[in-house]
């Protein structure tokens, strides 16, 4: 079952939150750059409620990502792991996937071609 929680946005990035089988899906839309890093961090960092973070970042609608986005992804990945959880990346467009591959993020954070595949690996 999927439930939509809320939406947040800044001038170039919007974020939709939903859950499926206890996994938080963070659907990102637009550009991830220096101006949107605060919103991205809020969206991906584990909440302080003590729950084990299981997060899938849906990158299918991200059209641009710079080093600010890469840094936030790494920080969020580490924070999730430290809290006993995990962050997975899903469905990046080719241009974003290329950036992830060039800097090696895809070797640190599991990246899947679809949201469903990421959910299958993250649930449970």
C-alpha cells in the first residue's frame, strides 16, 4: 500500500513523500543544486523519531544534479546506515546516472533502474 504524506518545494526542486510497505519514498522533481541542498537534506536525512530509516530516492524526474546533490546523497546514506537503515536510489535519468557514475556514487549507494526494484531490495 502506498500513502502520500506531503509535498515540499523550493524554486527549482519539489519533493513528494509517500510510503510503501514501511519504506519512505522521496520523489524528487527538478534540479538539485546548491540552492536546493537544504530541501534535499531535509527530505533524505533520517527523522529523529528513532525509526530505522528505509528510504528510496526516486530520481526519475531529476533533470540536473551538481556536487551539492552528490554530497547530500552521501551524507544521507551514511546517516541512514548509522541509524541501522538504508538509502537506495531509483530510476535516474541518463544525465543524472552519468554524474553518479563519474563520481562513483553508484558504487557506494545502491542504484536501481526502477522504483519497484529499489523497493523490493529495501523492504523487510
